[in-house]
């Protein structure tokens, strides 16, 4: 009996040694669209926003600066994708990214999902005050850096069309986010007509944005790469959606115009190193020393 009693006590002792499960405060709250109504409360929204900002800043600090931070943001890219932006029906949502991600990518996808939850709460509660404005400004900037269209695109429309009417943006902020809207139309959606229409509708004037539109309209890769090196980090990320189209056009022009060309020149007009071009753009030209052989003249029979 003693043996049976002792054996029966073992599970209880084992249970006593189990550690309590740590619940992520960002994941603990559900989507309002799925029935979780906690984020309809204004005070809860503000507390949740503070947690998102804190986690985002911790992520940036852990990733470091410069190339390390850029690589961390790039980790959000879809697996197996190229620099060509996928079609809307090919894009996965934040939830699927969260399931597949790991490490820094998992943390960033958790933050993006939290941003979506907060946006849903703000929209569902019809909140368009200055707190909503501050939250949307932060969400859009962060989502642009990760090139997560599903997060910044609807937020950008809501900020400019709804929140700005109730809580007007400062002139500098309005100018900034109009530039993102126009660049998204031109670079990601490839709709120059809509970009020019938006520029005229909002009477938007900015020399560098105008130069981007002109470069895209004329397939001018030299001007495009030059302007990209001058704009700020957010505009640069938006311009990256057009990178591959500009690069392919430059390669086609080379293929039609030259028999051979210096490798350095190929890298300059494509804004990409030769080895990366061979790998990602499937360039089949041959490299002989520092010269790229585009095609050879066949000898006469």
C-alpha cells in the first residue's frame, strides 16, 4: 500500500515543479473582427499601443543599426520570393507570416499582427482623434520599413481620408504621408496615371517625388538610382517596389545595344552586384575578366 501511495504522489510532485506559462501581452489580445472586443475600449487601446511601441523599439535596438537592422526588416520577405513584388492575390496575410516565421522574423510578425489588432480596434470604435492619428503615423512608418503592404496600405488610406478630416495632420506630416501615397501608387502598383492624378488632386509639390515619377515614366534608370540615394529611408523602401522593373529594363537595353561591356558599368546601371544579378535575375551573359560578354559574333562559314 505504501508503494502504491508513493507512486500516486509522484504526479502531484511533478505538477508542482511545472513553471507557469508566460503569456505574450501582444498575443493575449485577439482580433476585434474575430469577436475580441477588448480593443474597443479607448484606455485599452492606449495601453496596447504603448506595448507595441516598446516592443518595436526593443526589436530595433536588438537588431542594431545600418545593415543589421535592414536585414532584420528584410527577414519579413516572403519565402522564395524575388525582388519582383507579388500580385495582391499571391500575398500572404500577417497571420500566415506569423506561423512560418522564426527568430527576428517571428518577433516582427508578432508586432505587425498587434498593429493590425490595434487598427481594427480603432476602426471598430470609430476613433479618429489625435491618439488615433499618432497610432496610425507610427504603424504606417513601421510597416513601410518592413515593406508589409497589407499593414501600411489600408492604414495610409484611413489616415488621409478619415482621420485627417477629424484630427488634421500638421502640414509637414500631411506632406510626408502624401508622398508615401503617391510613391506607393507609382512604384508598387505601377499606376503612374493614378500617381499623377493624386498629385494633382492634393496639389502636391515635391521635387524629388516629381523626379521619381519622371524617371519611371521615361524608364530612366540613371535618374531613378540617383534619386533613390537621396530620399529618406521610408521613401527608399517604397521605391524598392519598382527596383526590379527598372533593373530588367536596363538589362534589356544593354542586351540590344552592346556586344560586351565592363562589369562595373553593368553593376552601376542595375544597382546590383554581378553575382547577385546572375543568381536572382538569371542573367546568362558570360564574364571574362572584368568584361561582360553579352553576345558573340558568329564567324562566317
